[in-house]
C-alpha cells in the first residue's frame, strides 16, 4: 500500500508531530482534555503504516469503548485505506475475547464459551449462594458480586483472595462464593467480563510460548485513557509490550474517574519508572473548547491537591459565558434544557449538537418526559437500553444456550418461555440429577426418564431437549439472521407475542424485528458465526448501547460515559451537593477529588456553550431532597459565568417570618433580626432539635425557601 505521509502530519502542532514521529520505544503522551491525544494516536498508527511500512496486523490499539474503536478505525482508514481493517482496534474486553476464542482450549474452555453479562452473573452468584446455604438477606449478593469483581481486577483468584481478604464475615462468605462461582462458570463453559481479562493474563503468564506469539504479533501497542486502567489491564499491556517495548500510552491524570471500579492512576504516573527510556510528550493547546470553557475547567481542577498543574490554552476565542441556572425542581430544570435546545435549533443549530450529562442514570427520566412532551428527539447512551429489554434478553438467552449447550444460566432463563409446563420442582430435580451424575443441565434433560420426574414432566422436558439439540445442529450453514428467524419460529417465541392481544406485546415484536436488523447488519459486515455475534453484542459497553436510531437527536448520558467525546452544546444537570459530588464520595478527600476530575471531564466535553443547572428541590430515588448547590459551582470564576434562575436572588432580602434552610440545622423561620449589612444577625427557630439559633448570613450558607 502507498500512503501519503504528508497528509498524515498536516495541521499538527510541533509537539503533536513529535508524538506521531516517535514510533520506536515507549512513549507517554500526557496532556489535558481536548489537546488531541486521541487524534495523535490515530495519526501515529497511520504513520507507522505509511512511513515505516509496519504491517497493519502488527499494530494494536486499545480504546475505552467499542464506539471509540470504530471511530478510530474509520479515521485511520481515511488515511491508509482498506488495510486499516487488519489492525486490532478494540476495547480490552473485545481484544481478550478474540484471543480467548483462539486459545480457549489451552485454558480448559471450549471456544464457544458464553459471556455472562452482569445480570447473568448475578443469577449465577445467587445460585451459588443458595447452594452454599447463605442467607441472602444477611449477605447482599450485590456486595459479593462487587468483591469478586474487585478481586479479579486485582488478579486474585479464589485462593489468593481468601488469603488476602479482610477478617469480616462478608469477606469470608465472598471468598467461598467466589470459589463456588468459578467452579460453576467452568462447568457451564462461561466467563464473566472480568474473567476475560483475568484469564488472558493467566494464559500469558502460564504459557510463555502463547505470550510470545502475541508479543510477535503486536509489535506496536497503543492504549488510550491509560489513567483508567486497572491492575489486570496494566499487567496485560505490560506483558505484551515486554519484548519490543513499543508501547504508546495516552492519558490525563486529571481525568481519572474509575478508581471506584479498580482503576489505578499510578499505572500512568509510574510509566517512566516502568520504562526509564520512555519519551514523554506534553500537549498544551486545546483544540476543542472556547477559552471561557477551558479556563473554567482549569480553575475547577486546580482545587485538587494531588496534581501537577498544566498549561492548557485555547486559540478558539472567548465565546459565550457559562450559564448557570437555578431551577425550582426537576421539572423546571428540564424545561430550561428544552428551552435552550429549542433556542439552539431555532438559531440554525442541530439537535445532535446538544448533549445532557448527569451523575446518575436516574436523573434522565425527568428530562426524557419533557423531551417527549416537547417532541425533541433524543437518544440515551447507557442505562436501560435495547439490550436490557426483556424480549431481547430472552432471545439472546436462547441464542447463547444454543451456541453453548453447557450454558445453564441462559437455559434456565428460557426453559419456560413460552410456557412448556416445566415447573420449578422439575427443574430443581433436574439440577440435582445433573449434579449427582456430573452432567450439564441440558444433558440431564436428555436423560429425563432417569430423573424421576413423573410421566408428564418427563415428556415436556424431553421435547424441550430435542428442540434445543436440534437447533444446535441447525445453526451450521445458516447466517445469523436465517438462524434467528428459524429459532424464533421453532421455539414458539414469536408466536407467543403474535397471539397476544396486549399492546405492549406488539412493541416487543417490533423490538425483535429490530434485533433482526442488527443481525442483518452483522451478516453483511462479517458473516461470522453465532458465537461471534454473541460475543460482539454482549461486549457492548455502556457508551456503545444507545436507545433510538435517530441520527439527529439530543444525546443523554452519564458524565462517566461522556469521556473522550465532544459536543458543541453541553448541559450539566443536577449540580447539587449529594448528587454531584455524589454523597458516596463525600467521606474522603480522594472521593471528592475524583468527583472533581469528573467535573473536569464534564466541562471539557463542551466546545462552544456550557449550561449548568441545579434544583432547589428534587425528588430522587423516591425521596424529596433539598440540596445546596454543588461546591464545584463556587469554584467557577465569577467573570466566566452568568447566573439566572426561577428563584434566583443575588442577596436575599431577609425579613421576619421568612422560611430559610441551614446546611446542618435544616428548615426554620426567622424570628428576629439585629445588626446591619455584614453584621446582620438573624434569630432562627429550626424545626429540628436544634431549636432557636443565632445565624449570621454573611458567614453561613442560609437559603430562602
Ligand atoms: P480527551 O482528553 O477529552 O480525550 P483528546 O486529548 O483525546 O481529548 P481529541 O479528542 O483527540 O483530544 O481532540 C479534540 C479535538 O481537537 C478534536 O475535534 C480534534 O479533531 C481536534 N484537534 C486535535 N488536534 C488538532 C490540530 N492539530 N488541529 C486542529 N484540530 C485538532
Ligand atoms: Mg481522547
């Protein structure tokens, strides 16, 4: 292939150019938001191929989402053409699936292994807890799941975990469940998300020849968002890079936002220790945002103590001030967003320019309702999405159970959907029978007559077994779409909804048809096997999943999911204490600082205009709350913001009888006033046990309500 290297380097600033041209040896690109880190990584890959004639299959690029990988691939393709399709560009998880599909047998798995999503994982954990007779009221399965996941991210197997675990009862329960759970997973030929990386690391550590094959393959390795890698990911990258040491990592320690999920910022901070010969490049020009937005972000992040200050600047001009809106409640907040979106579109802008960011998925509902009423097209990234719908999960469970006949979790989900008269008791007996005879559940179903079930149940089970085994053999030779249609017909799944008079079931049919659109696109793209299709869909991360097909729509997502993205107009909603920063983060300085990183990420998504809103009153998780405005708002320089709001008062006019709210003492009424201006003192009787107190508005955050 011939590639024009001039076009690859065109428009880069000197530091960016240096980063692209430094192709050999370890390279660390450390820079703030919007400075072109991801763009540089993309161009560097093109440059490796164009200038150094590196073969595309010798290049690996790891991105944070599949979507980011796809975008990067498209950009590289523009620069180098078709050959781009031979580069491995993917998330950590997708990359590991690709490796494990080839090497599964070396780990004692079959290559049609199932990938458990968090819901399947929870089902498996609960089963294990039942088997071990643990009281699930006393020991939260969710906490157990969390601990197991954390252990895997730290590369601790059940034995190591047991040794390292704390002394608490929950830890010892988790350790036992962990062992049982791994046993179950290998029995059903399944891996959970964390296993994908953990097992790949184990494979590389235990089998040096396998590792060497991949070291030879991936001679040039790139990792975006390196600040958010966890222990297991770090190990994986560093094993692969050990031989050629051509490792380029890109990141920004101010954007580390996944510590709560095991990410370890020291991975990026210690890069120069790991690779003393490393080149380090800092990028200082931001190409994304106006200087107003950038200065605001810089001012906020400066409140973090554990950081090196950066010198990020923008040549995009001042632009508009940041609008801060004090809403009465969520409805008012949503109405503000709608009005501003309409204003933007009225002035010739597009819906797709706008994005709404929030701290918790639960905040999206209020906005969604108002968007629907106002007929504003929107799409939600993450949260409850297409793949979380019941009918889609059912169909996927069928496909998983057919592709991997050992997959008991999926089998149990669909055995009685539609109704096949196979009851709980029958299943319990079958599971015991399977266990006693070392059979998989499906195998046990095949021998139902030996399981002492009674004639009717035996017949039902045998019929189901025949159906599933038959389907298993039917998949060969058919495309995924053809097979899916066949499966929907023969299992009676489609018929179940077709014969239903309920309106919502018509919706479900539409969703199933939508899934057929997905499989058609898959067949057209790569004509892979059913197992390939399942792997691809089960690995969709939060940001890859979106509701709605509309192209020109307002985006809605959590701040976490917005990492790496950019939009002309950004709304950050719910800027209130306990919402953002989140109440969970408030106990520790580290917690608050990570929230501040998240604030930095959110602000720096905006290119032209940033709106921030908060509510004086909100109902969330079913409770009425009154929160103070987020501390991050106080950190924004006055001259960069303009404030407005339904109840906004610059200095409240204090008067006797006014209802006020104090951050600690709650709601009260002003009974008396003495002094003037800065010396003004109010006597307030609080509803709480605090009774009557003297308060100086000058020094206390007192609000009129
Ligand atoms: P983040 O930290 O948010 O991930 P980033 O450092 O990865 O940001 P990019 O997303 O690569 O930054 O780039 C931000 C924007 O700046 C993109 O729109 C990109 O196209 C643009 N950009 C980067 N470098 C240049 C350049 N030299 N000239 C013009 N535009 C540029
Ligand atoms: Mg980036």
